[in-house]
C-alpha cells in the first residue's frame, strides 16, 4: 500500500524558518515532489528529489532520505505570501508511476 | 503560454443530472489525469491517461468516466452525480509518465445537491 504523512498545520512568524516533514511508505519509489497550493487555487510545483540529499532553490530547500522514507521542505525568510498548503507527493513505479499525495500541511505566517 | 484549462470553474447541479468537466492542455503532453481534493484527504487520483485512447482507473474511479479521443483533451464525465461527489476537481498533465513536473488546471468546484 501507499502511505504519506505530513503534519496538518504549522504556524510561523514572518522572517523565520519553517520545516515541513513528510514520511512515506510506498511499494516503490521514483521521486518525491513538493507542491505549494494557495486556498482555492491549483498546486504549483516547488521541488523534486530522487537522490538522497538537499536540493536548494532560493528560499526553499528540500531534503530526501530514501532509506528512512523521509523528506522535508525548508522555507527560509518567511513572507506573508508563503501562507499556503504544502503538498508532499511520491511517484511510485509499482503504481503506474502516478503521484500519490499526502494530505498537505497548511502553513500560516504571522506578522 | 503553457497551460491546462478546465471548465467550468464552478458548478452547482442536482443529483442524477449528467455533467462533463472539460480539460484541455496546449503542451502536447502524453500523460493526463484527474484528481479530486477533499478536506483532510489530499489529492486523490480518479482516472489517468498515458496517451490517446489509453485510460485507466486511479484510486477513486467509482461514479466517473473519462475519454481521450485527442491528445489535448481529457474530459471527466459524471453520468449520475451524487452529493458525495461534491468536491474540488483538478486536471493535470505532464510530458511523460516519468516527468519531473505536473501542470495543474485551475480547478473546478462542484456542488451536487
């Protein structure tokens, strides 16, 4: 089966750092994705990890450990516009290479 | 501009009245899929298509149909909608099954009363 877990909600202060964790158990693994979704809008692609380690992209970084079935998304220098849901998704070749999404983590940035 | 276009954006309908949500992409992508999003459940795949005339069930296909007669279009059909199909629906496309990025449409908020 496939199981992807992430916290439901997190609150942080503008200018601070927030780390969103994602753990997964899937039949196979062919990449982990992070998407950002503002309320009522479409998800937009943030990052992709297929090898262990850290991928940095501006204020956002994503880390992957395949042996632990674990990833995190790090948001630095938080801005009010970063208030959104962040979705972790795993691509599973044993399931036709489709993306399976976690429930999403709603991040609220306070002034 | 590369995009995935869904219509309508909002729809209120009555139980049992057949409806179609259209999805079109202009990126010549092979892979297209439909998701529904419900609070606490995340995005769940309904159906997907790996190319023209090739479709398959996702995780929650009951009550839905799809077709892929042309590469650019992937309509979602609800033959007899029920209130439990009230949800936010997203269409997505990517260049191939193993592509690093999926592009999502703007979403269709469907209410079945």
